[in-house]
C-alpha cells in the first residue's frame, strides 16, 4: 500500500551564541596564560641551571689556571735556599723598572687591604726561571766581581745564553742584583756589558767568591688578580718591563683569596701549622712557607628576579691547620667572602648565585729544596 508523500519543512540552522563564543575565548585565554606561565617558569629554571653551570665551569677553570702556574713557583731560584727573600735591585735604561719584583721569593700574596683602593680580592705573584732545560745556580769564583766589571767569573756557565737575565746574590738579607748576559758565555765567565738591563755601574756592590748566580732566562713573573669580575693574569715582558701583558682568563670570577701555609714548629717538621697572609720578613721565615691555600668565588651569569643570596658566602676552612681570621661556624671554622651581598637592603649582588672553590697548592720547589 503506497503512503501519501508528505513534505517536511526545513528546520532553522542554529549557530554559536555570543555567550558561548565569549566563554570559549575565556577558556582559550586561560589555557594560553597557563601554558605561558609554565614556559616562563621552565625557562627561568633553565637559565638558573645554566648560570649555575657557568659559575661551576668558570670557577673550576680559574682555580686550575692558578694552580697549574703556582705549583711551579720558585723553579730555578730555590735551589739555593740561603738567598731566598733577598731584596731585588734592577735597572732598565738606567732606572728601576716600575712594578718589578722586589723580593726573590717564589710566591708573594698581597691582601686586598694592602692593594690600591677599589681593588677586589687578593693578588698572587709567582716567580720562576723560564729555562726549560737547565736552571741550576752557579757560583762566583775568584777574582771576585768588582763594581764596573764587564763580566762575572763563574764556576760554570752551562745553561746560560746570550740575552738571559741572571741574578746574583750573597744571602737572603743583602741586595741581589739582576743583570743581562751579553754575548756568548765562556766556560768561566758571563759577559755583562752596557745594555738596557746593564747600567754602567750596576750591580753597584762587589760579589765575592761563593756568591750565587741564578739563570732566570726571560723570567716567569705572573700576577693573578680580579679586575671587573674577571680573573686576569699579567705577565712580565723582558723587552718592556714597565708594560706588563694582561690576559683575561675567566669571566664572572668575583673574589680571590690566598694564604701562606707555614710550618711554625721548632724545629721544623714539614707539617703545615697555620695559614695566614703575613708576608715573611726574613730568609728563615720564607723557608717555612711550604704551600699556599687559594679560594676562588665565581658568580652565575644570570641575574635572578628574586634575592637568591641574602648574605655573603662562607668558606669552610676546617679547624686544623688554623686559618687566620676564621670564625666558628656550623662546619667548624669559616671565612666570610665579600661579594657585595653582606649589606642591608636589596642590592644587585644578592640577585646572583655563587660557587666557592678552594685548594691547597704545594710549592714543590720549596719542598724539594728543604734541608
């Protein structure tokens, strides 16, 4: 049976209402805001982690650079222990060269308080001979060197070469003079004629039989210090001693501290009893310095929105050997390292993270020359 065809009226198409559209937009905006916040927090944590890793690397490399150099301090100059500490005299173009080393010492620490105003941290200066193959001292033999002589009579000239700097000394108290070897040394004499390093009557004292002559080569005289939150090394240049060559080693290094390690036992037993910054005054005092303790503080490269370092970091130094200036802390004894965060109020230094690195460096040339 066929049913009659009944036409169906088309229904009205219904779209999205304004309210539904607004609700969708709000939900979408909330989702975008939430995702943005998650990304911002994640990116901030990433920058913090990366900045901390940078501080870790910079501090470790800075300490390694210092350690590698300092452990060679005294090479070629400590084989005659009795002359260590002598006051150095030198002339370049007739005048004392500015900034030249004043003491024949393997290592000299200048505390921050003794450095020019505005300086940050201590400075470390190390001396050594540059001769890689032969730097054993020789001795003056008769006839003794007299003021104005053009050569030094020596027991042997092995290892000396034309252009080398040499140092002559009697003991640790009397002046020791730097001069330059000119011409080819002979078996029993070192020529010393007038050049930039050889004034007409310098050395101005006589050196008798038994005085020690050291071969410095071009002289290794390196200074480590902080300048503008950068660890720098300044290097002596024999051709232009008044203008040292400055090299940037590591960025974001904000402090450097160093301490002499001394054996104060009587008689000396080779064991470090104290760490301090007192510059030795006599030959006997210099011979008691066996190590140096160094701390480097590195800063993260990322400036944090919040204050993440409310106070200056502390360096745990332990209780034995005693360290001058240390105070009692949770780990035994500590030294506070000033990075600028130890003041009241919100200062930029409090918005960085810091890593403290320290090591003890044996002055092996001092140890090997011990009697």
